[in-house]
């Protein structure tokens, strides 16, 4: 293998893929990145067996070839080299990396031992604008569980219902659902939340279209020169729609910033009680108040004016509320619930038909 690339392009590609390389695996080669020439381009790939990321960059290929190189070392090296052209020359599993003032040699491992995710056969494809997909995933992934003992809940669920595509995540304490786009296509896949987090990172500044191709085992997200492949989580997702209330006895509408501010202040006094805050509404006074108690430090009540229909009291986790407010679009927020033990539903008028966030109450 012999080729030339620019430092800027190679550094960007390594930044995209290197975080996927696993340093804790029992397979040492998984801590490497695969460099391979493909159609006069250089592909830079990494995998942890569950997720694989490939970034293609333009290059001047003199001789085809491939090699795997320690991910951490080559990323640190290339990021510290000056901008300009870099020569890569492979000689007997040793990669010579040369620029105008720098010369390095890295010991590589044959690419024959590098695990490659199989191609998706007989798959279906959905194409979405990157901006829409990024917003949808960012609003939903926060609700996914990190508890590996319940693998189903560590996924983000893409599903079609009534000719619409929805993206959903829940950890059983909260649930986020986003209506993404109308579709006639049958979709039912469960993507690991870790893969979604990697996808959001690598398409952060991408503004084109993202093609999502999937079958029963895998999903491939293709965004320009970057591809992310992930194994799907096997299992049946909970029938979450039955958890979403249709009618409410208490409804509050107020500016999102006002609710965010009184929640933040109350959360300061809720640290001892695992973030527990109590919301009280007054239809007569058209106010919402949040009360919290710290047994050793004191207590706090913060109040805001709101449009209130129905008096009510509910106790919930302040962190969950703040995280939901952070991803809600629009200037106003609606909070709805039915008594102390029923789910709390958050939405905004600007996105009420497309995004719903549910938080389960705490026993006061």
C-alpha cells in the first residue's frame, strides 16, 4: 500500500472512527483501526463487534493495500502533525508515515484478522434529512436505559404505526416518543442506544441525507462519506402506547424557561432525596409551584404564573424533568397528569403532535 492523503482529512476520519475501537476486548486487534484502499479512496474503519464505523477520504493511491494500526497511537500522531500532505507507505506490515518534517514507522497487524460486519442483504431503506434525524434522536435517546440486565430497554426503537415512522426510548421511569415522518414502509427495529450516540457524534456537522438500511440483524446508517453499522437488539419491545394517557384532570401551560428556572432552583434542595420535587397547581391562582426539602439544609418553594386547568399534586424526579425540558422545542411547555400515581406527560404546542415525553411519578 502506498498513497498520499491530507492531514486534515485523515485526522477527521480517525476522529470519527477511533472511539469505536475497543481497548478492553480480549481480541487485541479490536483496538486497531483498519486502513484500506477502496476505489482510489482510503477507508478508515474501527469496530467493537457490535458497532462498526467507516469513514472514506479522498487520496492519491499509488499502490493498493490494507493494514491495521493501533487506533490510539495513530490518532494522537496524526492530530499532532501539521496540516499538509502525508505519505503512507506499507512495507512488510510496517506503516511508514512521512510528512515534510515528520517521519514515523508503526508496526501493524495484517488486515486478514480484522473482523468485518457482513453486508446487509435483502434490506429495506429509509432516507431522512440529517437535521431532522439528529433532532429526533437527540430528543429520544436520553430516555434509553443503561442497565444491561434489561437489554431491550437499552435500545432506541424505530417502528411504524398508522403510516408514520416513530422513534422511541424508555428506561421504565420515563419514555420519549418522536413522530419522524409519514411512511408506507413496515419498520420494526431496535438499535442500541450506544450506536445512536456514536451516530449523533459523527453526523454532528453533516447537513445532507442519511440513508438507513436494515434487515432482521443489522442496520446501516450512511451519511456522506461515513457509514455506521450496528447489530440490532433481539427481542420484543414493550407495548408502550398503552401507557400514554388520553385524558387529563390537570393541565398546565407556561413558558418553558419559567418551568426550567423554578425546577433548577428546587433541584438544589432535592439532592438528598434523589432529586425528588413536588409540583402543586392552583387553578384559582393560575400558578404552579415546586417544593423540595433537604432535611439537613432546609426547604424551597418556587412559583411561576401559568395557565392552569385543574388543581393537582405530583412528585417526580427533577433531573428527568430538566432533561426533558432541555430537548423540548418551542418557547412554551404543556404539563399534564392525572393524580399522584399516573404518568406526567410533557409536550409543547410547537411540537405537541410529534414529540411526547412521559415521566413516571415518585411515591411521595
